[in-house]
C-alpha cells in the first residue's frame, strides 16, 4: 500500500493523493504495460484494448505529465448516490492543470511528438465504509479474479486464493479519466512571444543598418549607434505587431474549431438531467458523461464487437482500426431522448480528438462520434457494475463478460442494459 494513504494532506481534496498516483501509474503503463492499481477493473480493460491496438500498429506510446497547479475537486462531495440494494457510493470529479507530452515510436524511432497544456480530469468512485449495506455487494478479487462479496474479501479473505483486503484496496478507484485542452498558458505564450520578437527584430535591424550605413557621407560612431538602436526599436515594433496579428489569427482558428463543440453541446446537461432524473432520481450528468465516453472508447478499440457486452448493435459497424488514441474535447451533444418499450434510448454526439495511424505517419484529427445508448427503465443503474462480474439472469451463473456476451453455463445472451447503459449504435 502507498504510504501517502496513511496521512492525507489536509490542504488538498480528499482523493488528491489517489489522483497523483493514478497519473504516475498511467505513465508506467505506457512504458511497461502494467495496469494501474488505482484504476477500476473496467478502466483497466479499456487500457488493455488500447495496448492491443498499439501493438497491432507496431507502436509504442510514452506519456509524461508535469503538474502546473494543485489538485482540485469540482465539489468535495459531488454526489452521494443512495441505492437501497447497494448502500452508498460517492462519485467525485477531480482535476489538475498539467503539461502533457505524448510521443509515439515505431521500431525504436520516434515518429510523432506533441506538447500540450491540459486539464486532466478523473472520475473517482468511493464506497461509504461506515455503511454496512455495501458488505453484500459483489466484487472481483484483484488477486485471482474470483467473485466474492466485499465482506468476505475483508473479513475471511477470498475463498479461492485466501487473500484478504482492506477497503482502501478495493475503493476508491478511478473509473474514468480524460484531458481537456486549455491552450498554451499565459506565461508560456508570453515567453514564446518575447523570444520570437527578439529572433525577428535582430535580423531585421541588421538589414536596416546595412542599407543605411553606406548612404552616410562619413561614419560617426554615435550616429551609427543611434541608427542601430532606432533600427532595433523599429524592428521590435514591427515584429511585435506582426506576431500579435499572427497570434490573433491562430486564436480565431482555435475559436472556429471549438465553436461546433460549444454550440453542439449547449444545453445538454440541463436537458439530460431534466429527462433522465425522472427515471433515475440519483441521476448524475457527470457520471453519465463519463460512462458514455468510457463505453465509446472501449468499443472504438474493440476488435470483436460481436463479443463486446457493452455493444448491442449490428456487426457491420464502421471500422475504427486506424484510431490509436482518443482525447475528449469536453463536449457532448444530445440528438434525441426516447422511451422505447422497456428501454430508455439516448442519442449523443461526442466531440473527440483522435490520433490516427495509417502505417506510415501519425496525425491528430477532430472527430464527432455519434452513439446511441439505452438502459432498461425498470432497473436502477448499478454504479458498481463491471463486465468482469456479470450474473446470468437465467441460471444465476457468474462469469467474466470481457470475452463473451453469452453465459457459458446456459448459453443465454447477457443484457448489460439491465444493470448499466449499453451502446446500440456507433458511427463517425
């Protein structure tokens, strides 16, 4: 266990240490493939899928995060979600400004690198340790993968491998994370601007002096110095003006790129909260947004959608084999919300930046991914649901749904839309 767990810093939010450990573990995962211990089991499954995709492209990705500020929480306790059959679970959103560098290598040679100033967000799910009702909640043993209750894992230990856990080994966990581009920082922009003004002004001043010196009838040292100083000042002004106009053009281009995201996602939170809270009083927009992004990334990296339990669409979906990484652009638009029989169906637009590899070079591209999600309105969303621990409603057999949709005991297809949301359509 991490020593930081013993004495959490009172000056930072409750899960600030967990936030920092997860970022360190993500960087380690890039280098070694070791799954983050602080990540949920479904998040690690998504990372496994991305790792497989990178291997298929003969790529190695390295990511480094350098913090620029302290860890913050949008709200120390964002939402206590009370479910009678699960006890209480806490969902929180944490964020921190970071300098991020991502590099891609093929055959040991760096073929792409990008530096960004980002805000990293993490969705953290925690259990209320004082709530005894959660003891009967099932959990997959982190050591051997067997399914047991939280009480069994803490008190008697796993009945299969004998390993005992304390609550901090099981909860809290990071269930999702994403980065939002905040552009270059003001300090960094100012430093770059000063450097560029100097680099442009000196050559321009030198050219002006070379043009004017031969026109002088006699060379006067003081006059030469004054001429050079005036040339430098004039060149600096012209360079500053030109670079400022260039920066303004870049800002306008950035604004044009973000406008579709802002317009497309305007009012989404209010609309979703108003409609979906009628079916689920504990509905949280942040949780739903995180879930939509998590499932989309999982499906975009999945090579066998016929066996993906979170996908209920047709097998002839579009190909996404060229995607090797996905960044969220902070926007989610709502196309429609409909009730169809026992299911609530929501159509969304996810605004993403995808990293694409065609086998020769890598490029990034803003993309809009259209998805349709559904959930059975007669059942509450299970915040602890994991595809590693599903229970067949036909024979009550438990199995790992990462590789198959069908129960290995009775052959019945499992419908994850009862416990959680599923995606029924995804397209570019």
